[in-house]
C-alpha cells in the first residue's frame, strides 16, 4: 500500500517536471522565433527569379497567353522535386518563361520586397539573371527598368533599400557574359556588382576571368557562387580568391575543409552568403554545424534564402530553421545579422545606420 502510493507520487512528480520542461522549452522556442522575426536583417543572396511564386506563375501565364502544363499552383509546388543543383535549375529556368514585360519584372521584384519588408529585412542585394531572359527575346532594358522601378517604390513605400547584382550564367560562354556586361554599361548607376551562378560543374571561375576583370575596371563589386559540395570546389574557391579576387563568396561552405583558405577569408574579411534551407534541398543538409564553425573562426557568415519561392522559406524561415537545428544563441543570431551589414556593399555612413539599428534592437531585447 505504502509502496504503491510512493510509486504513484513519483510518477505524478515525473510527469509534472516533464510538462514543466516542455513548457519552458516551448516558451524559449517561441521567444527565439519572435526575436528572429523582429530583428533587423539584410539579405545578400537571393535570385529575383527564385522569388517567383506559383500563384504568380499562373497569373503571368494567363496575362501573357502562355500555356502551362500544370492545372493549379499546387500542381506546380508538387512538381518541385529537387535532389541536386541541376534538377533544381531545370525547373527554375522553365518557370521564368512567363516573365515577358516590364511590369512582370516590376511585380516580381516588388512582391519580393513586400514579403521581406514584413520580415523586417531592411536591406537587400538581389541577383538577376539577364541571360535567362535575353535568350528568350526579352530586351535587357525591359528587365532592368522593371526591377529598378520596383527598387525605387520599395524604398519609398516599404523602407527597404537595395542594390542590384547582375549574374552571369556559368554554363554559357564568357563571350555571352561580356556581351551582357556591355549591355549593362548604360545602366552602371543601377548595378552594384556582378556575380556568377547556374551549373558549377566543369564551369570554373577562371573561365570568366576576363569579364570579371572588365567588371572590376568599371567599378563593379565581384562575387561568385561556390555552391556546396560541387566537383573541384576547392580549386574553384582558390580561383575565386586568388585569380578573380572576389569581394564576396556565395555559399562557400566547403572552405571549412582547408585551414589556409579559412585563414585567408578571415584575413580579407570576405563575406560568405550561406543559404541553410537551400542547402537542405540541394545537398540534404542545413549546414548548421558549418555555420557555427564559421562564426567560431571569425568568418563573416551570413544567412540568406537563395530561391525562397522554390525552397518555401524566406529570411525568417531560414533563420528559424537554422536556430532550431543548431540551437543557436541570440548572440550568434545577432552576429549573423551583423555580418551581413558589415559585408554589405553600402557606403560607411549607411552601414553605421544599419548597424546602429541592429545594436539598439539587441540592447532593447537584452
Ligand atoms: C541557384 Cl541554388 C543556385 N545555385 C546556382 N545558381 C542558381 N541560380 C539560382 N539558384
Ligand atoms: Zn544562389
């Protein structure tokens, strides 16, 4: 009798402490989520074409009289079956065929700015892929006018500032990249830098050394994708650093395999734009451990969404997924946001304004 009472009391006590622990855990998780959502953020790695939402694909197809092989936006999402970079890119390039007119590009960019404004993103450096549009007969001016108009409206109406990066597709020739660099020259005041994206396999940075040299001469900043776990990634990263002399690296997670490379990246203060949810889709890992290692080494790692409409995660969802997976502290989350403002391509007064916004947020939240 006494024995069973003790057992009962013990069981009761155990379930109570478990419930309490769960409650504390849930409260902490909720607090962390709110902390991330409200934190001022910058996004430095987002492909505007990767923000094309399924509903918008449908609306544009209808307006532009284009037949789609899918019946509903959900059918489009159901077809998102990426296992690696090429399988993702195939779907990504097919969908952007609906983008034809200036207002299509305007809407694409403006809708992205609206989304991130609601997530307290205050600064963005979006990529665009002009070759994926000019190859379909869309004029360069149509693309850049639409995006630029959205940037102006986003700053005025939403308070989101931005600087545009033009990417070259690395699976096309360097001659085509040079042609597009020439096309952007009349719009140099609208572009902050150039990047390199698309399929990395057998398309090393050195293939584009001339066009990047010319871009630098025109005063443009330089970045390149070093996608995760690609063939010859170590060589590609050293070429980025030593031949191209990039100002930033997109992804760059594999640098952690080479101590000398990490040291060089730290010494030069080069930013790494990591994309956790994208990595989960393309290389089946959120790279949380890698991001923590980067922070511990003093590398300027940042969190970004890459192709948020496809990976179904904008900035906050990326930060929250990362925090949950790696149990990141508020200090680490703040450091990731601070890194983005520190490596952003803005002038020093603007950088200080952004950093002060983050510092006063941190002080209020402490
Ligand atoms: C991309 Cl995840 C990724 N990698 C390379 N190029 C891209 N373009 C759009 N998303
Ligand atoms: Zn990317």
